[in-house]
C-alpha cells in the first residue's frame, strides 16, 4: 500500500492547537480531539488527516507516531495547519541518526517497523511518563519513548513506566494492534490511562471501557537527593538536543550506541555493588533484575545436555529493550561515567579499558567460553571496542605496569608521536645507552631486544596490542606472543621493570620533543624494490685495501640489505633483497654475516654515502640515518 485512498478532500481543521515543546505526535492528536467542540473519535481525525482509509477502528494506523511517508506528512501538515518541519519533529524518526538507527524503516510497511523495533532501543509501543509534566500540560514527550530517558530533570523525579491500576505499559498504544492507538473510537482523555483495564475487569464490545487511571495523580520518586542521576539525565538530554556529546567528543549516535552496549554488558554481568551510589528503589530494580538473571543462568545450567550441546534459553540483553525506567536509572549513570574522560573532548582508551576490566574479569570468571565474541554480542564499536581488546590482549596490564597508566607516564596520555616515527629496531645508540644493560643476562639477542623496545615505544604513541604493534612496524606476528612476552618475563624476573619503564618514558619524551622526525613507514614504502646496490671492482679498489670481490649478484644484494637497514632502521631479514635470497638458500643469514665481517669494513664509507643520498630522496624532511635519535 502506498498510502490511504481518500474519498474526501483534505480540509484544514478549524482548531489550530500549538504543540507543546518536545511533544510526540500521538499525544498532540489526543489533545486536539479532546478540545474539539463536538465529541469526535480519534479514528475520524486520522481519516481526515489522510492517515487511514476509513473511520473504522480496525483501520487505525499501526506504530502511531513512529514515522510518516512524505505524502502523509504533507496531508497532515496541511490539515493541522502546521509546518512540515514542526510535524516531523514530533515523530520518533526525529531521533534517527541521533539515538537510534532507523535505516530500513518504511512508513508504508508495518513489518519494517517491527524489524527496526527488534533491532533498536526505542519504544515503538509504550512510553515512560512524568506525572508532573502531564499535570501541567497533558503532553506526552517524544523523548519518553527512548530508554535513555529515565528521569525528568525539570521536576527532579524518576519517570514512571506502567499504570499502577491496570499494570500495563503506559503510552495508550496497543501492542496487540502493532502499536496502534488504544480505544481509538472513544473520546480521548489526555492525562488518563487508555489501556485496557486489568485482567478480568474489561467490558465486551461497545461496552468495553479503558482503564481510566488519572496518571497525573500517580506518585513519583523524587531524585532531588540523587544529583548523580539528574546530572546523567541532563547530559543525555543535551546530547539529544545538540546531536553531539561534548564530554566524550562522540557524535550523538555513536554516544548512545556506546551507552547501549555498556548497559547491555551491565545487564549481563554486573552486580549491584558495581553501579555506584543509587537511591534504594532504583537499586532494588537492579537487584530484581540480578535475581531474574541468576534464575535464567541456573535454568540454562540445568537444561544443559551433556552430549546434545544445548544450553537452555539464551540471554539476549543487547537486543531486548529494557522497559523499566528504574532499571535504566541504575545502569546509565555508570555507563555515562565510563564514557567521561579525564580530559573532556576525547575518549581515552586506556582509561576506558580500566573501567571495563572488572566486568571483563567477571565474564572470564563465569567461564565464558567465547570471551572474544562478547564484542560482537554487545556491538562494541570505536573506542569501546579498542578498550575491550586492550583488556583481552593484556595490553592494559602493560599500560598499568609500564605504559600509559603507570606512575612513569607524567600525563597518563599517549605521547605526541606516531608509529611512523619509530624504526622496527630501536636506534642502536639509544638501545646500548639505556636498554642493553637490562637484557644482558638474558638469552635475547640484541636485534630481538631492540625490536621489543621499539614495539613498547609504539605502545606509548598508539593504543595498540602487541600484535597490532608488530603489524605497524612490519615485524613478524610471532614477536607478540614470543619475544615480547619473553622480554617482559625477563624484566619481571630481574626486577628491572622500573628501570625499563623509566628508560622507555624518557625516550618517548625525547622523541616527542624532536622538531623533525624520520618517517620510517615512508622509507620502507619507498624502498620496497631496493634489491641491489651496485658495488663494482672500482669501489672495492677505492676502499683502500684488498677485498675478495666474490660474486657480484650476492655482493649487490648484501649491500642493498645493509643500505636498507641504515635508512629504515629495520631488521635485515625484512629487506627486499634478502627476501629474494631466502627463496633460494637457507644460509642467507650466514652469508650476510660473512659479508658484514669480510667486506663491510672496507665498503662502509661508500655504502653509508649511498644510504645518505637515498635517505635524502625518500625522506627529504629528515634526510638522516638511523643510528641514534638525534644522529
């Protein structure tokens, strides 16, 4: 269906009722019908607006107030005598791209709304409410249809989510009718519950009456003594309005998606003591959730089949939208505080990792078989995903002992240099002056130790685990679980972790202060085809001593590997020339060592001259070689 087929022309209403700021579309229609001079059913108004094909209650529109097609929006705006933009702001799609992602929603396809409702955290049916707000103007706020609205900042009160008389979800929308208006053929009573009465009290047919509870008289829970909750709600309201959260620096959609992921994780694994100070009734709501969760976990365990591989009913906290305002009031303050960096404006991944760590450890203690799937299950993205991976990879442990969260990091922030500024093997002079003594009693070779130091330095500039640091420096991935772990063990056993941390942070500070730095990534990229450096008999004779020239091809390749090392600061085994030789012989290392011992002493000046000329061409901003930081 592309839209209702009108049998009557559209006529502007004689009553022009100004919408209340922030009011939702169903609430606005209810107030219009209630103020018309003659009794008119809501279905009549919907028909006159061009939103349904007849005045029959069975034709009432599903998912009222969620979205309208372009034609329906024009029809309704014309009849209500409102600008289309004002009307659009009253629909739940107003929050599309802000707090929810409504991609795939088709106003003419009720099934699409159902699918989106299963995917997103929004109330397509039902709403929270503030009794004090309803008492003032009888208007239901659009934001109450988001689980991120749990309190009314203006009245300092927790929102309500059910009618105390009928016990049903508030909002005057019928779930069994796909979110269509309840009792749409009866006169509307704004501020009153129009849900079906409690079970056993409903009438039949034309005699059926709605609940009728005066929602403006429902007692609320004051949060005046809970400023933490009101501060959180004010921040969420501001992010909805500005479409950006200045505290975390995230766009609104990324901010609310991160909040959703954190809330879902708390629902799955948190205990009441994790959530910080909360009012007793709010804490009770979370306590009831924990009891239910424990029951379901026990049920899963009891239904586990030893050989069938089944584990009972799944616990899907990410997909299921919480409908309790008190439960969300328990979760959102912690989640918002987790997304509050020490320096407002940019999330700090190490800080976020430390906040996630207790929850991740509890997941680990629970015996979670697929811990790394948690990121997918709870849709971790951006900095939240980086922080989660940091906890799992052990990177945060490094950060806490030696890295950015250690006492040796003056500002506890990433240093202002990049992966590109670090060679794959630490500068030789820096290593021998500050790091070599720390590894002298180990069986780690100098090249391996220099590589570990470079990887550790990278982790002070970019928030990477060992594996990603290896990839960034183009070192073998086996260094992450082999050399790096072994080196950390050596430092721990020798009780030299403190000395290593001081040396590492001192080097990071000196590198950060360098006005010009070599770009080692650019150098490696520019020299990917450097497979030979011609060294003729003339150069050998000019070296001033007799050197057996050997085979020209091998001499050219070994010379290219040495020049590549000097320019890129890399391991000779990664040189393009040596990768070619390794395809033909298993003794490449032995032959290169012989070249260094027998031919390099005489050729060094010539090859260093060649290396300097190449460096000037591939990295003109810093045309120096790599022996030391300031060489």
